[in-house]
C-alpha cells in the first residue's frame, strides 16, 4: 500500500486507483501504520521515477548495496536487478548484502525488548564499517 502512495505521488497511479485501493483495505488494522499524504495537497514529483540502473551498468568505483528483507518501499528482488546491472559494468568491486529483518531505512523489524522506537539493524554499521576498511586498504 505504501508503494501505491509513492506511485501516486510519482504520477504513475491515478488518484482514483489509489483511493480505490485505500477503500478496499480500509478495514485492515495495519492501514493506520503507514503514511498517506493529504491527497488534495499532493504535487506530482517525477523524481520518484528515477532509476539508478543505467549508472550501475557503468560504475567503476567500489559499491556496497545493502537491502533490507523487510523493505516495503522497493521491490524485494531489486537487488537482483542491481546485481545484473553491476555485472555489466565489468567491475568486481561491488558487494550486495541482504540484511534479514531490516526495513528500507535499515531499522530492525522484529522482536525487541523495548519496542517503542526503532533501532538500526545490528549488522548495518559493522557492514558499512567493514566496507570502508576494505576500500581504504
């Protein structure tokens, strides 16, 4: 559903289709858990249609791609598209890591002994730090 909101803002989904989807799901308990903009105030933002794939195909510098398996914003298989694009670059200086239980913002989604605010996935910082050390050497 969150993806549909962003597709509406990007101009890829009509307001009628978004409202229909929201109406279909209106009885679901999870509906109040995500952001829906004031539809009367939305201005189309075509930047949301940007894709980095053509740039990955030409990249030469080291790249670390982290994708959370609980990401509700981008497609679950987007790492496969990125891998295929990076493979076309003829560079072997890339790594793609899936963080199990991480959201789009790398927050850990799962059981917590203090669930009142989010926290970074436990592997996020050490993964980034490891990449920095690798590239620096």
